[in-house]
């Protein structure tokens, strides 16, 4: 999609996704994408994920180009509470939280145990709820704690 300016690729469709073998923590995942067809602002691609040359997954997918302010602007969201997961460990989670915070949305962050310090430095005014999702009782406690302060979560 080089040479096309003013847009961000947004996933529109996934077809024929096939998973051949499991990718384990520590594996180096190699991703390939082949452009098959272009129709206006829609791009049809084939993808392959592999580990050490062995195919782990294949997929056909389509993306369309959205204006940057639409893709990242969360239009029409208004004054709402939004939950953000995976902030400290994933760039996408940080990016989404950052954009929402810039737009004066109320973000609730749920970092992994031990990561709350990092999240509080990144988002000092945000509500932070720590929960180990491996334990059912912590999930129940999280739901109760969040529900008391934020009766409705919008996303």
C-alpha cells in the first residue's frame, strides 16, 4: 500500500483462516503479506505466518483505508467510560489509551499484576484495576469493583 497517503489500513474481512500448528512463547513469528487485488480503497491480500520456515497459519483478508482522524478519532464516543486492557505490555493498548485520554475519555486500565506501577506512570489520572485473570475470584472482584464506580462501560 505504499504510495497511498492519508489513510490507515482497517481490517474489513477475514476468509479461509487456517491454523496449521501452534506458535509457542519464545517462537519468532515471521509474517508475509501478498497484495492480490486493489479495488478503490479496498486491498485484498493473502497472508502467511511461519516459524522457522514452517507454516503456522494462512489467511485471506481485506483492508480498506480510513482517514486517520476516523481510524483513531473514535468519533461519536462522547463522555464515556472505556476499559483498556494490556497497556503496559502492548504498544496498541498504550496507543489506544493515549488517544482516548487525549480526547478526554475516562479510561479504566486493567494491567497484569505487577504492571500497575508502569500504567500509573503512563496514565496518572486513570482508574487502575489489577486482576489476575487466572483466578475466577479475582475476576469476580474486578467486576464488582468496576461496577461500583462505573455502572456502564461503553467499550
